[in-house]
C-alpha cells in the first residue's frame, strides 16, 4: 500500500534529482517508521524497462522513516516522466512509496551565461514586437544584473557558469528577466541617472518622480518581476527558499 503522498520533481538531463522516500506506521498516521529490505526502481512512464534498479545501493537512511537517493541523470536521458518506486517491508508487510520525476528537455535557445532570457523569450512573454532586437539585447544583461542583486542570499543549485539548473527556476528567472527588461525599456534610463532629478521635461512631456523614487543607490526591481520571484519563492525574504 502507498505510504506517502507522491510528488513531482523536475530535472534536466545531466543534472541530479534528490529523491525522498517516506514511510509511516500506517497511512495517514504521520508517525514515521523505519523499514527493511528497501529498494528503489526508476522506470520511464512510457515504458517497462527500469533505468535504475531495483537496487538498494545508494539509498541513505536520513532519519526515522526517511530515506534519500541521489539520481545522477545521464545527459543522454530521454526527456519525459519517470516513475520512482520505493519498495520495502514494514511492520505489517510490504509497503511502497512513489513519486514522479520529469526530465525536462534542454531549452532550444539558451541565454548566454549571466543572462536569464533571450530576445525570442522576451517577445514571447511580453508580446512586445516593436522594440528593436538590438535594444532588447542591450537590456537583457542589465536586467539580469538587477535580478542577481535581488537574489543575493537566495539558495539554489547552479552550473559552472553560476546559472540555475532547476528547470522550474530557469523558467521563473526567464519570465522575471523579461518583465524587468520591459520595465527598463519603458523607463529608458540605462545609466540610472534619472533618479538624480525629481522632475524632467522632454519633448513637451513633464514628469515628476515621487520622493521614494529618487536618489536610489541601487537599481529597482520592477513590480512584475518582483511578483514572479515572490510567488515562486526565490527571493530570500520569501516563504520558500532553496531550490
């Protein structure tokens, strides 16, 4: 019988999935219980031949009723869903736990190291087709720098270029970067000098800034980008941290 609520985990080919098996005295008890003869099996959802196991090698007993397994996903792994089955013997007989790992396809167009989005992704997210490519390309690294500033203190896995490896986080930062670029293009202040002035007049259009928007030492995170990061739990101050 299943002993825990299954969950889905995302990973890219070549990455590592941290799998967790949990066992309890009985379903819904909430009281953890150790098991014996524990094995793990990982099978493609679309097939019947396991890519891992059944095996007990590599399983770590973390605490009462909690076991972990680090699946190093080969770079050649076919993208798709993979079913994880933990099988063991409990106090009352056979017990199982399960979850699903989604091996995500690597993005067809990846941004440069240090940049969280591409021009094509910007246009797809914002639907802005009017801004020239060269201008979007200029703003992408600057917007990424603003995100890096907002993410100081956040904890998540990165590759050798300090870029995120979790597919969901990659998507989150991509969308936030696009919204930050949209904000920066509208503000049109690449050198961050407008904050020195409380008002300006260009081409007959007068603009007055609120006191809180002037003399800022650091570039601001746009409201939409902040909302994306906040909801995803990436900001250090957010409830969820640690991808």
